């Protein structure tokens, strides 16, 4: 509406790609789990099919399985009244020093691998990413964390903690997963606080996996993001689609990507 009223200059500024397979809905405000965006460099009109085609390019270093695609009105949000959505961890050994060095591929959708925790029956395993010096105080209580991971049938719970310098102080959230690939979102206010700390001094992120009595669990951690829910009138999700067949983006070359927006007349 703002574009039609000439209050903004573009209808489409970027194409976002993500890992979520949840069905597209008119109420969608963002992708389920976004892992990259391509700035639109060209838009064209197909008058026969009545579609506006937007084109962008994913960089050579972008790696992931694309399950969902979204057309955003700008390349990046302004977030004048809050902090921007961003990725906090990708669970790649080449860029992050997790205390557990067990990594695996096959069940991941972001990057080239995932951090694997495989606790024995009735057991729990943890891994931590230290020395982060994160300040998350700019995010409101309604902003959300999003955790992407794969879990097997014996996994009873998955936990994430944001710790302070004092290891006994942390914010914690625990989820009961479904078998398969999970994307779980939870409000910042939903995390339970233990000890004395605040969001200005997050020193590490810790993840944990617990198994039930039936057998060994397995969780492949794929990514953690924080999503700003502050409305941004200029940067909105114009359209979202879920692919019938996922597209695998490798690091062998750039990938051109198109988003066709149908105009019903």
C-alpha cells in the first residue's frame, strides 16, 4: 500500500531464503528460518503471465538447503526503534569454537554441517560457544529467538542457555522436539532467568540434548537467530512461498534466484 501511495520507492528490494517448510499463509510476517538474502538487481514484467519477476544473486560462499523463499520490500530493515534480526550461531566448526567438536552432515539445512549431540539413554550432553560478549538488551520482550535443529525419536528435550560471565547465571529455554527437522520460536520473555545477570552481558551460548529411557538421543543443531518483531513499515515481507522441491545451494558458484509475483487483474 505504501508503494502504491508513492511513500516508498520499491516494491521488492531483496529475496530471502530459508529452511522452513511450514505452509505459506497470508499472515506470514517473516520466513520461518532465514539464512541469507539476495539484493534485487533487476525487475521485469511478464505481461503474458501477469507476473513481476524480481532477480537477485546468492553469493558463492552461501551454503544451505532452500525450502522457503520470501520477497522483502527492502534489502535490509531500518529497525529505527529496535535491534535488527540476525543470526547468533550457525554451528560450523570453521567459524565457531564449540566445546564439543562432534559435527555431522545429512540432517542440516544451513551451511555444510551441524553440531551433533548424541546422549546415551536417559542422559544429557551439552556444548558451549564461549567468549561472545553479546549485548541483547536492545531487543524487546516480544522479540523472538528461533532455534533450528534435527532430533531423533529418542530425544526427550532440547535446551538453550544464554550465560553470563558467572557460569551459574543464565537465561534458559527448554523445548520438547518432534522427530525430524524442527524450527522453534520463543519470545525473549519466555526464557527463565537463574542467578544475577542481564541481557547486556551474555558471555556464551550453551545448547543441550537429553534422551529418554528408550535409547540414545541425537540432536543436530543447525542455527540460532533472534528476530525483531518491532514493526518496520518500510521493510515488510511482501510474499512468501514454500518450494515443492528444496534447492541445494553449494559453495561452488554464485546462484541466480528469481521471485515471480503474480498480479491478479
